[in-house]
């Protein structure tokens, strides 16, 4: 049993090292998508704490300082706050719909930007 537990622990440490490396080397765009993925997975599971923790990270990533992003950031903030509230009310379906739509919108925007470069 002890050997099996050690094997599992080493496996998770290796997986954690891989995940940590992937995150450290990820672009801001990939990190944003990963946060959405995390939020979506936990929303689907009905885990309010983890979903709202991810949404808080999305809120912290908003940029209110630049004039060209302030309006979009304000709109996203309101949407994220709505999602947090709906998760607290266990309305996971609407939160799932919003998060998946936003994720796809960001992916489209990132791909469009790459195509223009």
C-alpha cells in the first residue's frame, strides 16, 4: 500500500510540475482561457466556491485604466458579478451559458488578432 501511495504522490507531483510550467509559460490570452475553462468545469459540477473564485480572477484581470477598455471592463464586471450572484442562487445553467459564450468570444477575438498580425 505504501508503495502505491508513493507512486500516486509522485504522479501528482509530476502532473503539478507540468501544469505549473504550462501556466508560467502561457501568454495572457491562454491564461484567460484557462481561467474560463476552470470556471466552466466547476460551474457544470455545481461548485459555487470554485466557480466564483475563478470569476474573481476574471474580475481582477479587468483593465479600467485605459479609456479604450474602461467601457468593456465595466460591462464585463457587471456580467461577472451577475454570474457570481447566480452561482450563489444555484442558477448554474445561466452562468454556464454566459461563461461559455464569453470564452468563445475571447477565442474568436484572439484568433482574429493573430490572423491580422
